[in-house]
């Protein structure tokens, strides 16, 4: 910590810096999750594809003489040198680290409360090993908007998070070359991800996608041969990432129709978050194509969040499209998609290059004419 001066007199506020192994141990002890009671926020962000711990090291007994709870140092048998020991530190999200230290709220968090909070949280994390929780690597693919600084689940985190790989650079180049460059970035990201899984001997991949649809379909096509994948979607209303339906049930119905006239191009229309009209496809392809359409009742941006619904839709799309492949020799498939990020990635994971011809993916923009524009080929 830096030093400060008052009336020309320097006050030494230096504190011992934690060793690398201590920082890692603090992360392990708290499971990479905010230690504040009831907060399930994952304390990760990434820089250059490497896991960054964005947790705040919160002192129970403050270090500086004016810090919160510093007056309890001797009562709890601490010395100046011991205040940086792990038993006096909690890893917290930014919000809760400020809450326990703010002058208006710090008195609500005396040492006994925080020591118990720390002990209870770390005991909960230790129980994961006893329950044989699987180990995971996170893949964060968020190329819309700004980067995320933490991952908060709905419910308890299902896996022990070991590490993370990410691309959170905002995608802005919608030219043909921009899409091609983005494909190369996806391929490099996948190689890093595969290497992390091998190095850490991870059991599961956790994917957090929020990017342009063509990039997610392409990324999904790369993920087919890795460890089992859990794909999450962002519940924007609650600001948390979700996977399983809380009641383990499926809630939606999928309608299916086709128009097969013997053409060599197949258009696949997916209407989940919005409606993909046949006229949108005609604006791009003309009239020389067969089509197969999939739509839920009352498409809406919040209609499909959970794994049960995503799996149901993806498996039906894959089954019906591959039936058509058995009957017709299509040269290309054209994907026109209006749906959630997680489903786009799962559709990509279902593209088998031994069965599917080239798949052309299109980016939607309601302000453009035509609304869909070719992006990339898988």
C-alpha cells in the first residue's frame, strides 16, 4: 500500500503483500465466489484470455489505524504483521466489500459476524469436494456491449470453477473481412480453451455467450468434440445466468413446417425471439430455395431461457433438417435465425460436417433492407 504524508511527516502504511500461492489459496478457499452471505457472484473477469480474480480482498480487522474494526485487533489476538494472514481476509464482490466498510453500515458487521460468515462460506465450499462436484473451465464469449466483471448464477454454482477463457472485445466490423477475422479469433479461442481443459483435467465446460448470432453458431460448431458443455443464458430481468429450469421442466411447444420443391438450396428459418418471415429470406435468396421453418407460439426475447427448452428446440431442428438431407442433395444450408444466444450456440454444436453441407449464417438488423445480411459460412 502507498504511503501518505501529513504536515510533512510521512506515515508508513506499508503492508505485507500476499504471495502468489496465498492469493490462489484465498481463491480456492472461497470457491471464487463472493464470501458475503447469500451472494453467489463468481468473482471472475478475464484479460487476454486469462482468468482474472476481480474479488476484493476484504479485511475483517482493518489494517490502517482508522480502518473498520481496527479497534478489535488486540481482542482477537492480531498484530500488525498478522493482519494480512488469510484467516483475516475474505474475498468479496465490489458491492459487498464496500458495504461492510462504509461508515453508514460498517457497524452492522462486527468481527464476530464476518468471521462466522467467512467460516460458513468456506465450509460450504469444502463440501463441494465431498459431494464430488465436477471441475469446470468457463468460456466467456460476450462481444456485445461492455465486458462482464462477474458471473452470478441463479441458485448454487453447479461446478468448481478452475479457470476461464474469454473474448469480450466488442464486435464492430460487420464487413465480409470482419466476419472472416472473427472466425479466426474464434478458432484461436477454441484452441486456448481446449488446452485449458487438458491442462486442468476439467470435467465440464461452462459457456456464457452473448455475441452476434453468426459468431455463436460458428463457435458452437467448434465445441462438438470437447468435454460435456453446459450453456448458460442471461436472464436480463434478474441479471443472472441460468441453465436448468428451476422445476426441471419444459415449457414451450415448437411448430414445424416445410416447403420442398427440389431446389439445391435449403433455408432454415428459426423464430423464437422474433419472427423470421419468408419474405426476409426471399429478399436475400430470391425464389430458388426449399425451406423449413421452426417457430414457437408467440415468439419473444424472453421466451426461451432454460436448457430443457433449448435442448428440445435444438434436437427437433437437427432431426427435421437431417431428414431432408437424406432425401435431397442440398449444396448449401442458409440459416435465418431470431432466437437466444444459447440456442444459437447449441444449433452450431449440432452441425455435423459429415452430414451437413456448408451452412451460411446471416446477421439480422431490423433497420436494414434486406433485414438479413450474409455473415459467414461454416
